[in-house]
C-alpha cells in the first residue's frame, strides 16, 4: 500500500471565478447529469454555452432527461479542460451543482441557437448556418442551469505545488473533506502522512 502525502488534500487547488468563466467559455462539451425516477444518476455529453452566469444546453423535449429534470431540477454539469484546445489553460475540471429551468419561448431559443452555432463553427459561416438549421427543430427544448455550488480542480496549481514552484498564496482554503474527513479516514486505515 502506498503512503499518503500532503498533496492528498486536493481541495486547495480550486479555480477562481475568472478561471471558471474561461474554462466554460473555451470548452466545447460538458456532461449533464440528472437522476432518473428510480434514483440512478446518469449523464450525457452535450455542447453548451456559458452566458448570463448560466450554462445553457438543448435536447429534444421527448428525451427521458426532460421529464426527469422537470421532476427534479437539481442537476450537475461537468466540464473538463480536455474539451478545449487552448494550451494556455485553464486546465483541470469544473463541476457545477445547479438548478435547471426550461425555456421554450422563440426569442430565447433563437438567441441560444445563434450562440451555440457560432461556438461550434466560429470561423465557418456555412457551418454555423447549417448547425443553426439542425438546432431549429419544433421538438427541441432548452435548459439553463443556475450554479448553486462549484467544485473545481486546477491541475496546473497541483502540478506547480508538487514541483515546489507555486506561491502558497495561490492555494485555496481546504474543504471540510480534507480538514475533517481525510484525517479520520487516514486514522481508520492506519495511514501516516510522509
């Protein structure tokens, strides 16, 4: 069995709001998660837009997720830096716990379709128009997810900290999982920190 290190406390590597905004603006895909009627958590990959402080996603109104989210609007959305190709970052992951709201009015749908089509085809007007036409279906619905809590991991900070090159002022305050639960679990398992 390996030994625990002081780097087991990963909650100290959080993104700030500007880094969250960058990640959500740059990333092309996310995973939307919800609970089914029989309480199974499931998720599907979606293209999305980050705008007006919310995540916006679309799918056909007859999908099971539509009725599940109407029944329980508590969802989560996960975005990985693997979903963008900017080497300058930010790198890691962002999870948003939030509440979903449905939008079916034409003005909001058109606003979203234009934003998503431009995001998917930023330099190809024909591709943008084609994707807009694909989205513009009478079966389509739109949700916005309003963030309630962010769970983030900044992998660049983690790497720099392990390398001894991160200014300690850039570390976030540890979460209760690291302050309270981790020491109890370590004691239970007889683990000592190196």
